[in-house]
């Protein structure tokens, strides 16, 4: 079982940047595609983006495309979510998740993911 721990959340001003990290408990991390999701207060959790096992392919929700970038370092068992040009509507708890179907890019449904982190809060406000 893979354990995931997110970090890097916090308070940032509109237009600012933030980088989230998600560290996995062991080297089986490299066998999984990794997704990022978020849940704003009073809303359902939504897909943000995904990266395949080797990092070659990424896919993003339209709401974050061009502003957010996902990368991974398999040597460090870590996936990152770099967020630029942040908006107040990006405020949410951000979760990383692992998917054992590692090569198919467009898997955006949360029920397809096997393991989840506990989430980290991102607040965009002046």
C-alpha cells in the first residue's frame, strides 16, 4: 500500500505562485500514474491534472491549463504541482492520488485512483 503525504500549501496572494509536493512512502511510486485533485468548500472534489508513470505525458483540467504544471521525480518518490497566476477560485484543499493504470493519460475520475494523500490547504486571497 502506497502512503502519500502532501506539503507546500499555504496562503498566497492573487497572481502568486506556489508549489505543492506529494511524497510517496516507497519506490513502488514509479509504477503509478499520479493525479492532483482539489476540493473547494461546499463543492465536490474535482480533477486538476495527471502525469503518467515516467513523466512523459501530462493532462490538465481546462480551468488550470497554462497555469499549473505537474512534474515528478521518481528517484525521490515525489510528484509536484507548480501553480502560477493563482486566482481566488483556486482556493481549495489539494490532494494527490496514485493510479495503478499508469500509462493512460486521461483518467480524471477520482474513483479510478487507488491511494490518496490527506490533502493540503491552498488559500488565494489578498
